[in-house]
C-alpha cells in the first residue's frame, strides 16, 4: 500500500500532519492528526479522482466554523444534558459547550487535540492521553484510533481506550459524505437505515427518554429512500432536516446499519457496526461562510452518519452501558465499504 505523511498546517506551533494510504484500486484514504480526523476518501472515476468527504483547506477553517468535519468525537458523542451523569452512585459534572449542555465531548473533546500519528502497513494510527484535568471527565483515558484501508475498498475505524479510573466512553466519527462529483447537495442521494425508531428530543436536542416509531413517517429509511422526499416531509419542523438519533434493529456484524447511494453514478457507502445507534445529520443550517474545498456551503451540503451507542444510554441503562472501570479496555469499530463503477481505461 502506498503511504504518505506530510505537514498540512500548524496548531500552537506544532505541525498538523496529513497521512494518506492508497490501495491497489487507486482509492486514497487521508487523515489529519488534528482531531484524528478523516480528511478524504478519494475514488478513481472516468473524470479523475473524486473526494467523497467534506473538508476544509486549513486548520483555521476547522477551528473557526466547527461542524466537526470528519473528526473523531469523544469521550461521549452527542449531548449530555446539563453536562451531568452518574456512574453507579457517583455523580459527575463535566464542562459544557452548548448552552448548559455538553456536546461531542465538551470544549476539550477529542476533536480539539493534535494527536500523535503514524502510518504502519495499511493503517493510520492516532494516539493521545486525555487527562481528566484537561477535559474535565473522570479518569485519565489513553485512546488509540486506527484507520485501516483494505485492497477491496473497505475502511475500518477502530477506537481503543484504556482508563485508569471510572469513566464513560462513546466515541464516533463525524465524517460528512457528499457522493456528487459536482456542486449539488445530497438531496439526490438515497439512504437506508436499519432502524425502526428514533429518539424524542427536547428543544435543546437532549433526549427526553421516549422513542418514536419511524414507520409511516419521514424517518422511515428501512427501504432505500430518496433524501429530497424525506427532507420535504421535515420542512415544518424548526430543524428542516435530519438531526436525529436512530435506534438500530438488532443486527449481525455482516448486516449493514446504513447505506448511502448516489443513484446516477452508483457510488455508495455501506456502514457496518455493532452499536445500537446512528445519528443522521443533514447539515441543515449550513451556509456559504463554510469554505469547503469542493462544495459550496449550503443546507444539505453533506450528511453525517455517526455510529454510536444511543445517546440516552448516559441516563438509561436499557440503551447500553457507557461506563468503564479502572484498568478496563474498551474497543469499538465502524466499518465502511465503498462501491463505485470501475473507471474504463
Ligand atoms: C451532530 C449534532 C448536530 C450538530 C452537529 C455538528 O452530531 O447532532 O446537532 O451539533 O453534530 O455540527
């Protein structure tokens, strides 16, 4: 596999690296050390290489407008109401960054750090020690995020964490896909989600604890559904799009949890994960102030599909256990399969 590591930018006087792998089919995976971010997924087409991920050209843009583009998210993806949770009898308050709530790991989350980085064979490996005194979560957490590219066009993201005290862990990746070669938004894409229900959310998007059946609503993606049609059904809600936590049906490792497809070009991404939830976010409020490299910022410019444990697990053990004991190691994985027509010579 072809490897490349170059300096992309600087943060606080330190180099931010861009690390790339190219497989036998000329598919290129690139990541940034800042935020352990997924930067590019380039496929070969008859018209040259096409990047399927939204990205910016410099770290300043990542810091200024912060849609968490491709970033590794943790310690806890999604929102923690009031920044408060319990592990057993112990109550914790963590730093808040969205009103009174904690979003995507708070103000010192995984996305705010320039990680140690290296390339080995077909893997890009990031590691960082999140000290409790720095991010405000209990326990010091040693985290490794490994991106693996295979020669059959699969990408695996593995999250490995070891804690020295009680803590919580629910990581994800915040890549936004746009499978169009031109400047169109994702409304011409089709989406499948293996999900019968989504979470009811309060006005500040904190889960209420209730779930809503998807059948017969614009949230039903159990058959491949055109996104324009689904989004048309959401124009009377304030969000005017998807920003929702979908509860997945019980599934095997080889059953997709999500499929996103561009029907004209037959480019698709299929996601597999063991976890019980996925957030689908259609970039509803995005605008032209966001300097994407290949796209004009606008509502629906991309769709983020964030595999995770359903976010109300932070207060409802029926939806999963996010807690880790001292000395415990936790491993989570998301697997993406890319399909596209072979470019004719
Ligand atoms: C999503 C979240 C959205 C928004 C987005 C980042 O995961 O659900 O509300 O915060 O991340 O722009």
